């Protein structure tokens, strides 16, 4: 099974959402990517349609923007 | 186990997110509430902190606003 990918940037909103998502779908079913620590994956996230973090990209490629922590411009800045 | 509750109002963004959430966490783990058809549950959703739909309220009471379909004002209007 292709995993979902949860992109975040370490903000409080992100951490809270990360806990919720892991609780809901199970940590084995989601890859957690911290964009502030893995800057080389910012382009990958943007290519998938991530506009802000936290965001969950589902196995079928849909992007679920969950609440609002920071824009991708903030993440890159 | 307490179920999550997914509130929506039938908008295209809502329907897409509903499919994703059911796929991710399983339909037996989430109650789907269509606020445009169940207006009597709007107050319940607002009391839980739902500001817009679609939104998922987790078993521990956190509100995850997923993308943006409509504000609660639109739902009530």
C-alpha cells in the first residue's frame, strides 16, 4: 500500500495535527516529513499541490490542507 | 471507541474530502453528518469548534478543518 505523506514545519498547529493524524490512520500508514528540516523536499510537496502546512497527501494524490500553520512561502523563507 | 465525526454540507470540496477521510480511517470509524440536511446539528458542530466545512472532529475533541468548502455562516444561511 502506498502511504499517505504528512508535511509539516514544526509549528504548534502542525504538531497537534500530526498527533491527530497518527492517531486516526496509524503511524505505519503515514510518512511524516518535516519541511523545515528537510528543505530539499519542499519542491516535492509543492509539486503535489501543497499550499500550506500541515497537509496530508493521500495515497491517491489528493491534498488535504488541515487547519493552517504556515504557508509554503513561510516554510521556504 | 468513540467515533470521529465528519461534518460537511454537500459541497464538491466536502464530498471529495469525505471520500478521502473514509478511505483513510474507515467508514466504521467516522460518523458522517450532512449539515445542510441536518440543520438541527449545526449548533452541535459550532459548540465543538467547527468554523467551516468540511471538518473532522476527532475522538479526543480536536477539530481538523480540511481544505475549505464553506463557512458555518454559509451553511446556516
